[in-house]
C-alpha cells in the first residue's frame, strides 16, 4: 500500500467520515471531539463508531510510538470519547438543544433516543442500526 493510500485510509476512519450517519443535533459535539482528537494526534483513527441506547459510542484505535503502546494517548483519547458519549445522552439528536434519553416508536419497534421536549413530539422515524464497524464498512463510505 502506498503512503497516499494509507493516508486516505486513515482519513476515512476519522469522525468527519462518520458524522453524516447521525442526526444533525450531534454535529457540533462531533466537530469538537474531532478537533480535540486532532490536537492529540493528526492521524487518529476511529476503531468503532455507533450508537448504543441512543448515545454515541466511539473507540479510538490504539497508537504505537516506536513499537511501544502509547498509554498516555490512549488515556487522553478515551477520556475525550467518554466525555462525548456522556454528553450525547443529554443533547437532542435532532436539534442540538438540551435533551434526555426517551423511548420512541411503539410496540416492537421501540428504541431509545436523546431528544428535547420539542423534538420528542416530532413524527417517529425508523431507528438507525445500533452499531457500525469501520473495518466492515470500509468499502463503502458512511452515509452513502
């Protein structure tokens, strides 16, 4: 694999690639997280990106410096992703206003979603898949 191909693959596994797979209310949260992760490592990669119980769930790939596991990077990246995951449970997915986890849908098609008082009354949309693994989805870009 050429250097350009590796760079493209690394960029394909960063937050902007996955942002279109969530509702627009979480865009600012993901933009902040992306900026914070870029400050830690311009070549960071997302190992797993998805939603669980309608909150974001992210895992940043491990980083190695000269063949050694970079524990400091891991600790800092994990703290950033955990903070964003927790915040996503209090931000309306639809509009970005303060919200909370609520049940949506009816009967067997019920799921949890973070929403504000206003957006919780909007018509119900079908729930998105619970998780997306970049490793299994690298052949097609998210949102396509």
